[in-house]
C-alpha cells in the first residue's frame, strides 16, 4: 500500500453535494458493486424512522456495473427512498475534497478490502467514519477512531446513524483521533520508508 499522502486539501464546497441546511451528508466513495455494501446501506437506512431519515442525504459516488446500479435505483424507488439517495458515477475532484464535503463516510464492504483508502483519507480530513472491519481496514481502524460494524449488520449501521444524531461530537472526536493515527502510522512517507527498510533486509 502507498499510504495516505499528508498534504493540504481544498475546503471548497462541491455543488453536486449541496443539501439543505440541517441535513447531514452521508457518503460512500467506492466502486458501486455488491460486495461494497451499498445495498446494506439502503436496507439500513430504510429502518430509520421518517423523522430520522429527513436528517440525512446519502451519496453513492463511484463507477459500477450499469445493471447493478439500475438494481440499486429500483430498490431505492421501491422503498420510497428516492428523496434521500443520490448516485453520482464520477466527480472530477480529488478524493480529499469529496470526503471533506461529507458529514459521515460509510464503508460497508462485505468480505474483502485492500488498504481502505476512503476510510483512511476520510479520517485524515477529520470526517467521521462508520465501517466494517474487514481486510486492510483492520490495520487502520479501531473503535477509538471509528464506529465499527459487522458485515451485513443493518442494525449496527442504524445504531451508528442514530448515535450521530444524538451525539455528533462523539463520532467527530473519534475522527480527530483517527487523523492523528493516520499521520503517525499510515502516512505515505512513513510507509515507503518501511518498504525500503524491508527490501534492504532482504538484500
């Protein structure tokens, strides 16, 4: 893995992610595929009360199979959730800026994840994270820096979203600790030096 590049990032607001005042932006920045967990996000969201739903807008940002995206759109429509979800296939904007525009980043990968750039970069920009603890994210996340849920655990996601509405600062404080963890252990310079050291040991 290359790690997270520690650098300045833009604080500009993205027009396509604009919402009404008082609504929180929940984002999933990843390929739109079954194993990435977008369907679980929809099912989880459907379990919120109508009052709770009105507090959120969910964005799926990423490329994906057109057939699967069509399936997702149909499920959103059948569950009367169209007003709460928006699918954006591509944004020509760097990921740091996108993640900084979210109020919460959600990653619900079911079984495999590489390094988990979206959650690592999200913590770097201090955006709170709700994530499954699979694959490479096990190295990055713990319950001190993010809300951890099991794969396909809809009620775990519901609990975290409700908790955010009641205690926003709790998850925001986790993100602040997460930024420190990313800078200390998972920045690209440190990780490249570790790779170099290991290669020298092999020689």
